[in-house]
C-alpha cells in the first residue's frame, strides 16, 4: 500500500508554488482591469456613434476638420457603433472570463481578437498593395454620391465643405466631380475651394470652369493619402502599438485559459 501511494504521488502534478499563484493572480487582475477599460471605451464609442447617427451636424460643429476628413467615405455613425459593439463584447468577455475564471469566455475572447488581428493584417496588406484599386472603388462609390447630393443634402454638403477647407482640396478627384451636382446646376459654378486666389487662399469670386482649369486644386483623396504618407512613422507606430496590445491580450488570455482547472 505504501509503495502504491508513493507511485500515485509521483504521477500527480505538483501543486503550484506561492510565486506561481502570485503571478497568476497579478495577470488575472491586470487582465480584468485592462478589459474593463476596453469595455468603457466600447460604451463611449457606442454613445458617440449613436450621437453622430442622430445628430451629425452638431458633431461636425464641435470637431470640425478633425471629424470630417473621413466622413465622406464611410458612415462614421454606423462605423463607431460597430466598433463600439465589438469593443463592448471584447471587454465584457475578457473581464468576465478573467474575473470568474470562465474558460469558455476566455476562449471566445481569444478567437474574436484573433479574427480582428488577422483582418487588420489583411486590410493593411491590401491597402499597401492595392491602393490604386481602392481609389478606383472609392471613386465609383463617392463621385456619384457627390453628383447626386452635393448642394441638396445639407449635412453631406457641410461635410465636404469642411473637408475641402481643412485639407485645401477639391472634390474626390478634382473639380469635375461636381459637374451635374445640384450645387452646379443651381449656381453654374464650382465650390470656391476648387479655385485659389493669388495668395493661395479660397477664391472669393465665382469659381468658373476656366478658373478651376487654371488653378488645378488637388483632389481630397490624393491629399489625404499625401498626409498619411507624410505622417507614415506616426501611423506605423500607432498600428504597431495596437497590434502589440492585441498580441499581448491573446497571449495573456491563453495563459489564463491553460492554467485554469
């Protein structure tokens, strides 16, 4: 009997040491706090997204050019709601899984984060390799909307005016994007941002086709790409930081998952 008890003791895993338990508790606490912050960020994004969807004009008045540079390409309200919902779910799963030591919640947290990480890497590769294709796709999407709504839809017109003023650009490609638009049909001129005066400021006189041809103001998509490339180091650092946080979160969630009974 004594020999059998010794063999069973040797086969059974050794109990965790105090240092191991302290490390586990520390990582569990940090995982809970980190995901609680993510949860709060998700709630904030959801609130802002609903605000933008319900009252986009007041959002533009407060944030101005900071918010308008991308609003003509995507519906920012729905985008923020979607991003907020994902962060809300991630924060809840990570916080709940770590605090209650629920392996199912931790695994779901890991899988969702892995899918997001893979999607981000794929999007970055597509953006770098297929920039021309993306420009062509956006042209097919944005330019017809400009011709249809600029000058008739108040919020849409305000977004473009704020963007063109802030980025010193004209239309998506150039001034021809506004041909046939309600604004052009009513005024028979192009937006003043498509013409520059002698001091390289917005023209005060009507912007006719001849003046727009002479000035050649760059399109907003090209200007936005130029600004991104100019700040490539900052953009890359932010992207690398986000990717590093996601990898760290996946590693920690797997560590907790594997060390739970």
